[in-house]
């Protein structure tokens, strides 16, 4: 009978910690959402937040070629255990970029689970996303064909990316 009591107490403690963790996650989510509605991140316009699904929408307006002639919609999905797990970013607008796959998923340094730090904010994530897009890094591609073109013939890549942007991106 003594062995059962510590287990029961442990379960109560675990539930309490889970509740505390959930409250921390909720407070962080609400704090960042409030910040996002009152402030801005360079090149990004906050559009909306679907609180039920924890999905935020943004317009991304890059300042440099080949993407500066259009506006790109992005979705930022925050897991329910954010900030302890990283968000994911998805381009809703097609973009010709070596670090964005055909489905719009991005490869962003620091957003893999093993690299993620809970001190990072959505603002930090968006800044890293913009750096990833503007830096045109072909060393960790999600699209090998585009990375190969960029590495072998940057002027042709730039021209095709400009045409792609004009075709698929929203007008500013």
C-alpha cells in the first residue's frame, strides 16, 4: 500500500507540471500574438491568426531581387507546445528558391527540433526566414534542381526567379 501512494503523488505532480507547461505555452502564445498585432517585422505584414489551429498568416515583401516584385503569403504553424517545440513555416505562394520545396516547406537554420531554443520568438523566426530567402543558400537545398542552377549559372537562375515571381506572386 505504501508503494501505491508515491505513484499516485507522482501522477498528481506530473499533471500539475503538464498544467503549468500548458499555461506557460498559452501565455507565450498570447504575448507573441499581441506583440505581432501592435508591431511589425521588416518585410512582413501580419494578416491573421487562427487561434484554434494556431496558424498565423503573413505577407512577405522581399526587398531584393529576384523576389522584390511580388508579395508572398506565408503560414506559420505554432505547435501547442510552442515555445518548447519550433513552429513551421510554409509558403502559400509559389516561389522559385532552393530552400523552399514544391509544397512550400522551408529549410531554415535553427528551426529543426534539435537546434530550436525556446527563447526564440516568431519575430526571430521571420527574420531568419527572410535571411534564408534573400541569402540564396544552395548548400542545404530542398530543391536540388534549383540549387544546381543557382550554383552553375546565377544570372539564369535570377532571370527565371524574376519571371516565376511575376507569374505566381501577388502584386504589391
